[in-house]
C-alpha cells in the first residue's frame, strides 16, 4: 500500500520541477524602449515615431526592431512637477516600443534609436548598451534615450524656386521640438528663448544672416530679404542657448 504522504511529497516535487525554467530553453523577456526629446516630451505617433533597433552587441544580430507608438505623455508630469525617484514618468498611453526577446542566456545588447523617424534632416541617432537577463523584464518607463535638437522645415522659398531680382524673399520655417511640441511666444516652449536665423549664401562667395521672428501661427518663424541675381543656398537653424539644442534645414533658390 502506497504512503499518501510520500505520494503528496512526490507530486509537490514534480510540480516544482515543472515550474522551474528548463536550462537552455528560451524565455520571453520584455524590454520597453522610449525616445524623449531633450527639454520636452516623448516621441511617438504624431511625429512618425522613433525607429528602435536592438542588436546582440557581440554578433551584431538584430534581436528586435520597431517604431515607438503612442502619445507624447503628460505635460504636467514630465515638464512641471518635480521628479521623485522611482515615480513613473509614463503611463500605458505614452509612446514607446515594447520588444519581446526570446533568449536562453544573458545577452549584452546595443539599443539604437533614430528619431524622429520621418524627419530626414533633423533625425538624430542615440544608442546605449546593457545586459538583458532571460525572464527579467525591463518595463514601466523602461529604457529612455534622450534625443536632442529641433525639427526644422523650411516652408518658403521652395526648393529651386526662381525669384525676380529686387523682389523680397520671404523665408519661413516651421520649427518644433523633436516630439512635435509647439513653440510659441511666451509659451511653455518659449520662442523668445531661441535663436532662429537664416543664413543666405550666394554660390559660396558671400553670405548674410536674417533673424526670423515668431508669427501668430505656432511654431512658424519668418523674415524677409532682398537678394541680387545669383544661385543661393538658404540655411535656417534653431539654437537654444539654455539647453544647447540645435536644428537645421536647407534649400536652394535662384534670383534672376
């Protein structure tokens, strides 16, 4: 006759063995990656997201890749409230990319973020490295990479536009934080804090600078100049002397 206590002990032992991860078997390991605009919020769907690539740092093999999705986050929590250690900065709607890795052993990874994904000239690449341990998730705020800069788009003049000599050339640019947050006069991202300048070069021979002023429409800066006949390169840059953020766009025009 079998001993009930022995049978119970055997059953418990078997359940414990089954519950233990089998050596050499891949375990799902989650890693949340976010891209945060320097001095601003998170880069998500409204800016086309940030491209995330996670590689094995030893072999270069891509383990996961994707685009951050979601909103820019809570302005008050991110930009106004004092940061308290271990207090989440994000919520379930804040932009991020959740990688799900299947790994058998600890992997030293390189995490690369390119943002904003749809802004070619403004796009910045940031990266870091860390160990990922099987079954040990990195979630919540997760891994946050800072993306410095401004996204700058020249709206006018148009590329290769031909403008009569003696006519005023209006230089207009749209400038936002890398998360898409708007810049306004006396606003949260204050246009008065930033230097917005157009540099106009004629075939590399001469140049002049024109200060662009904030307009009534948010994030829109404009200035005018009269140019002699020639081929010109127009560069518009943004600079924040407080944070060191910079951004730039270029176009070419013809004065005839």
